[in-house]
C-alpha cells in the first residue's frame, strides 16, 4: 500500500475527571493520620488527585495513589482491592518484607506497580488491557508499623477507539465502515470532514448489544468523487463525557480505475472449469 495514498490515525480524548476545584488550587482528596512510634514522629498522608479515572477497553489506565510521610520506612506494604458487591478482591499486593507481588487470577499479568517510585510515595497501580468488568470501586491500602491508611478510587470504563476500513467500491463511490466495541450507553456517532464539520453524505449506523451488556457500533457511509477525502469517525459517550475518534486521509483518487476485475476460466482434469476472479485495487496498492 502506497504511504502517500492512505494514512490512518486514531485518537482518544477524555474529558477531565470531576474533582473538587478552587479558583486558584486543586483540592486533593486526602486523609491524614498522625502517631508517635518510639522516638519518631510520623505524619502519613494518602491522597489521589482525582476521585475517579476513565479507562478505555483494551488499553491501560493508572489508578492513582500517593503517600507523604516523614521518615518513610523501607518496609511497607500496599494492596489494591476491587470492591465488588458481594466481596473484596485483592487485585494486587506488594509485600515490602519479601519484595514480592501477588495478583488475583482475574488480574494475572494485567497489573504493575511503579517500584522505582515507591521511595517518592507513588503507590499507584497500572491496570492493563482493561475489560468492561473492571469498572467499579478500588481501594488503595498502604500500611507500615502496624498502621494503615486507604484511598478510594472509582474506575469508569469507556469503549474502544473506532477503526475505519475500506468496505467497497460501488457506483463511483468508496464505501467506508467504522466500528468500535464496548460502549455504554448507546453513544453518538458522527462522520466529519477535514475541517471538523459534519459530513453531508448519508450514513447508516447499527448498534448491537453484546452478551456483556455493552454495545458494538458499526456505521457506514459512501465517499463520492470530488468530496473532501479526509474522513473522521467520532464516537461520543455523553454520559462519561468521553470522545474517541479515528481519521483516514487519502490523496486524490482516480475513481475510474480503482478496481480492475480479472475473470478466468481454468480447465480442470475432470472436464470442468474453475472460475477464478481476481480483483485489483489499483489506486490503493
């Protein structure tokens, strides 16, 4: 495929999470515990910059958790817990005594601590390959010297980034299809031109509910000769205020020779013929 004929790019933009804001400062969600231990005085503050974060299905997200402590000890433990309705699932645990991690089987291979940043108080957890079942409430629990403190984080899950593909060529037009999975509730689908304006071509959109309760989105449109050859497919979740978008850009295409179909009848030894149809997409090769 010629690089100057077809470029496909994807982008996902997420609106800022809802935080408690002040005209001049961002007020962290935090808690403080103070205690005396032998000759040391500890002030342990755990906080997260946001009460909620948004992750995209199939991608990764950081669940934030930070601690500030004077004379932070070398031995400590941190545990992330998923607060399911009927139980608490230990997503991932780091034991400072053994310096080992342990994950629940449902999160096996999908979580990672920032070990090099433990000394700076970063107890955040990277959650990879997000699934729809990951959405919900998580608790970060940090403990040392028989004391512990925790922070609650809400993970919201958004659908996958849409993908645009070439569907067909019919009646002097190119058929494009855009699809995305994992959206809820039903999203808004918009086709845009190179200037970010809604395209005038008619489109057809189908939304199918999957067994997971999430929606699969499939939308199609035909691009006519002489029209703006830059096309964007944008999917908007108005509930989470998230937007995902993919863009396809082609050079000027000679619609008269996009397709060449070669039909051949190949003789077989049994007296029959094998019909061979070869289709060349000339302008996209």
